[in-house]
C-alpha cells in the first residue's frame, strides 16, 4: 500500500499514544540450555553451532536445518511432511507478521488491521470478497483431501504440516514470547488465529489471480475504443448540423488510440515456427458486439482500478512483468544456462522467501517460495531449473447483462439464450479497525450471474451500494473455478528432466506463465500451459477495418448467450518448444508468437474450429527485443557464460530512448533547419525569447550525444560521460511526461479518459508511432503539416499544429519544470542528474515508516537509493510517465536467478534479492541482500550440497519428535 504521509502521521500518533502496550516480550535468554551449543554428529550440518532445538509434535524423525551467511535456511528431513513442518516454522520465525498481513489481504480482511487508518483498505477487501478466493480454496482443499491420488495425499499432508509449523510461532506470539524488533509488530493483533491449509491455498490463488486477471484492461480498452468510434470514426459528416472538422479529421483514430501493433516485435517463437497447431485459414463471419453505457465503464474502473502498490492488485502493478531465457549447450561451454528475474511489487520484506528443502531419495529443491506457501515457486532441484514470466493469456471475459424483473418468481433476472436466469446474491460483512481492534462493521451485497460469474458491484465513495435499474457487467474467469496448481509444483520438484517438468505444467489451471526450463542433460524448454477458454466462433469476429464493431474477447461481450465458453484449448495447441534449432528461448511478457505484430487478430489460423487467439494484453515488447538482441550478440561472439547472463539482467539501456531519441532530436533540430520547419513552428519561435531557444538547443545537444545509458551519476566519482548521460536521461524522461499530453492528451480527453490515468503500456505505442511510423497512423496526416493529425491541438481549432511543435512545447515545459524549485532549482543542465530524481525506496508491507529502506519518507520525499534505468529497461526501475515523481520501488526485480550445472553434474544457482530473509531490524539478515547484492548488481552463489552449506553456514537448528 502506498501509504500517504497522513497515514504515517496517524500511525506515529497511534504508537506514541499506546505507551508500552505494543512492546513485545523480552527475547529468550541465550544461555537457556534448550538452545544447545555442542556438536551433534547425527546432523548433516554437525560442523555448525547448534543455536536452537525444537520439540516438533508429529514429526516422523529428526529434522536438521542450517542457516547460511545469506540468510537462507537449508532443511533436511526424512519425509516431505517433516520438511514442510520445519519450513512453516522457519518461515514464520523469520516473517510471521508478513504472513499475517498477506493472508488477511488475500481473504479480504485487511481493513481489520489498517482500515481505521486507511479507508482504502476496505476497497481492497471489497474486491477480494468479490473474487471469493477463500471459498474456492476451501473447495479445492476438500477435493484434494478426498482424492485417492498418492501425490494429492502428499500435498494435503504437506499443507497440514506446513500450517502446524507456522502455528508453533503463532502460539509463541499469542503467549508474548515471539520477539522480533518492535517496529515489525505494530498493527499486528495481540492474538492471531491459527494458520490453516486454506490460508495457504488462498495465498497461492491470490498470486495466480494477480498475474492473470485482466478485466480492468478489457474495461479500459472497451472505454477507449468505443469512445473513439463514437467521437471520431462515426463523427457527423460534412453537411450534418453537428459536423465538427476536428472530429472529422480524426476518422480512424480508434485504431490509433487502441494500437495493437507492439513497439517491439520479437517473439519467443514466431507462430509459423512454434509447436502450436495453428494453421492459416479464414475466420468466422462477423458478429456484432454491444454498446456499453459509459457509466458502467466508469463504475467498473473505480471499483477495480486501485493500483497504488498494495491491495487486490498486489502482484500486478503497472510495470510488473519479468524476464527469463535459456541457452542451449552449443552456445555455452557445454551446459545449458537459465536466467530469470520476476518483476513484482517491491516490499520489505520481499514477497519471495529463499528456501531449500532436502528429503534424501525423494526431493532436493531450492529457490524461493511465495511467503505463506510451502515448497519452492521458482528455483531448481539439482536436475531441472525453472523460471517464469507472465504470459497473460486471455482467461477472463466481461459480459454486458440485460437485467429485468424475473417473469417467474421474485428478484431480477438476466436475459440468456432467449430465456431468463435469476441473479443470485449473498451478503458479506467487513470489520474495520486498527491492529484487530474493531471499531465498526459494514455489510455489502454481492450478486452473481450463475453461468458467468460475479456482477461488478455499484461503487460510490469507497463503498458498495445497492445497484439501480439497468444493465450490469459480469465476469467469467478461470480463477473462479477449482484448480490445483500445487499438483504441478509438486511434480516439478520431483522432475528429473525438462520433459517431466514440461509435463508437470499441464496440471496448472490459472495464473498462466512462460515457464523456461533447463536440465543437466543439456535440454531447454518453454511452456505456457494453462486453462485457456475456447469461446464461440462469434466471439472472434472483430477486424479493425472490415468489422470494427464486431465482437472480440478483449472487449466487453454481450451476455445474451451467443458468446460463451465452449471448453478449453488443448494444451498441445498452446505455445511451447523444446530444444529449438536457434539454441535459445526468451520471454518478457510480450506476444509470444507474434500474432499481434500486424495489428490484426484472428487472422493467424484456426485451432479447434475457431480462430487462433491467446491474448491482446501484452507489454510493448521492448525488453524482449533488447534481451534477444543481446543474446544473439553474445552467442555470435563466442561461448556465453553466467557472467554475461548476469550482465544482461543488469542492463539499464533506455529502450524507449533508443526508439524515440532520433525523432526527438530531429524535431528539436528544426529550430535551425528552415527547410524542414513547418509554419506553426516558425510562428511559435517568434513568440518565445531567444534564451529559451538556446536552452532547447542545449537540451538537444545532450540528447544527441546520449549513449542511452541511464546512470544516476550523483557520486563525485561519476565520469564526464556518465554525467552527460545522466542529464540526457533526465531530460528525456521529463520530456516524455509532457509529450504524452501534448501529442495525445486532447484525444483521450475527448473520449472520456485522462491520458495520465492510462498505463504507459497502452500509450507508448500510439505516441511513438506519431514520430517513428507516421505512415501507419490510421487517422492520417494533416495536409498543412504533413505530420499526423493527432498531434494537432483540439483546443486551437483555427490552426493545425505539427508533431514537431508538440515536441518543442513539451521540451519547453520540461525545461521549466526542471529549472523550478520543485526539481533542481537551477537552469544549469549539468546539475540535472538522474539519480537525484530517480531513487529507489523499499516500502514496508506493514505501514510503519521505520521499516522503509533506506529510510522513512518525509515531507521532502524519500532519501532513496539513486538508481540507473528508466521505463521498460531489462533491469526494471519503472517510475512511469504519468506524473513527475520519478521515485521507484513499486516494481522491480524481486529475484535475480541464474542456474547451470556444476562440476559434479548437478545444478547450481546464483541469486540476488531485494531486502533480506528475516523481517527483524535487529537481524543481520534484515537488509543484507539488498545492500550487498541487489543494489550492487551482483549475484551470490547459493550453497546446495551439504559441504557447501556447512562452509557458508552460520548456525544450525534441530527439530526432534516430541515425546
């Protein structure tokens, strides 16, 4: 949650007023004989000092654990159930209060902790209750518990024992003997409920939902496209009393404002080379879509649109993505290489938890777990390594439902297939308080269309209110049905090679990812397996030219029964590959097969009797293009190695600057090129003073000399080149903010959208096309300027402005802001260092400023870590263009991971994480990984074998069966 200064002040006042009531009990006496100290030759980690002994109820045998100097606990047990118990214990010992916040968030109970301080916590809870993650988790657990599959039985036992381990620490907390640093305990109730397997499954489903729920994007796309069709494409013609030449000039703008062609056009495997079964055949006959009342779109955006770093969209903020790639042995020293860095919301502590579970003869799996979930989410098992990025298959649809009083019975019904279906309803109760002390309770009524899903509630002033008469929007989503993702992960932990790991992904239901694999045999693989709906053929009939008002799954669909799901795509038809001829595979959340590269969908063949379609909600593709180019360069130069892969993960070249800079420099250059200068620029130059024009020339010189590196350059040791690049980076990113508004802001305003409320993922493509590919702009070129008409300001109907003028005016505003006291307070461009604006702050998952790294935010902003990079760099330091706050930390690399076989033929990993393993300020592992590796852009070698663990070890723990 991006907590405001007001909330921080309220929290400080609360803590001051609480006196000693929130102080934890004193820590246990380290001289307690129960802690132990002598060697134990029965432990595989006997060479380390025994720091803790635990009597573990229900253990099958002793469990041994060792913490290494990086904070990771390595657990060795005789059964998977015992390993899960120890993992739950250790994870809770390290991060109990993070687990408590996370489970309340996923279950829609966050307001019980912070609702009295931050009213938006209730909004998060209201959305989470609509998703019903916890009730579905209960159904999933019941299915697993009743299954006669031995792996399902193992999973159930693992979930139970993991919860048992956590509950030992919860009992300590409830007794007042769990004693981390006092700052982490603020806002945590004095008594916590026991942890259950349902808590774990709810958290697991929450992570999957956050990575695959694209309803908000579909609502935004419908609002933009529908608005542009009405305002521009269908504007009154000449001779009509309502004719408006500004609107008429922009016919075709619907295709520009919803530009499907990505900026970067590099696929993991192009469709014609993919193992997908799509073939080139014709699409179905066009079927009409439907007009969605704007008030429904606005209401849905308000209810679902909270994207400030916490709440229901925790794992899917703007900028969230990931990179991964694998390289075959023929391009290395003879072994396969894997690299992966998931980009998640950055919090202290990390959402990911380093862990290692060894059960001799069964599994030996190491990597990171999702906090609150047993096992390993991303990592390796000695034989196979895996990494993942969001693939963003389109697995949800929004339906416009026609509502009327039921013809039979009471209540309201929706029209469906010529008949009517009664709307179902339920009431949810929300408790609002501080630290579990409840001050008030509110209720909300939720409604469901049985054959589709939940109705998006009517939302006013932060609360769900009864809906009025008229149509509603409902949601169908694969995450609303029972699925069993742990079946896939369990099999992945046991996999001996890429083929077995690929097969494991066929058990994944929702939360689709690009999975990359390597194994010790030298194979590489890629899977995107998940449940992907097969809609009726009528759902795929939209075409930007031939059928612009027809239906498409990425728009809101009619709920009348003609656009329904008819099963799920055969997983064999989903993109995948094993050992491709090119010898490498990469993904970065972009179009995996290139279906969108021509700007048209549903023309890439037919699969299972309908047009091949995966999604229309990809990122611009700049990271993917840059990664692929760097891999190809490294491969061409000779054998690649882990150090080179690490360098690619750390790459901060400005990918947007690389594409936009030549055109920006050219636009600014018209000041001194009368032959290229349009009349509007000449007129503008006459209205501004010479000093401004000289400033623009100086800015152009910086940009022209820019190497596209993005150094912070605030240190005295920065070189002359770094300082110049830093100034250029500052100029470019501030200019981009103003350019978006100057070039396209009025068109977005005309269709009811604020361009600064639309993700840069969706505005970058149209804005770049105006300068880079003007011939592809559907609304055309203005006769007077020869440049895209969209650059013309709709606020000056008597004149037509050029894109060059918009670029100049955006630079004028950028220079004014950078010179102001709000920024640098000086017009000396050499002092405009990127690192003074672009800083990184790791905010706490518990809203306590004392837990922020490097320090709390004050009224002057964060004294964060100066960072390289900008938007859409491989190494993500995304700050966006929608405001002038370039502080980052909301999204970043939550883990950097590299893997390749060691000299013994088993896989080894290198890793870096932001923050530390232990959420306790008094621990040396509180922030050590952030400071020593993540910020330093270094990886550490993760101990894997017993000898390596002991060599890097600090202490060991022992869990003994309770008598």
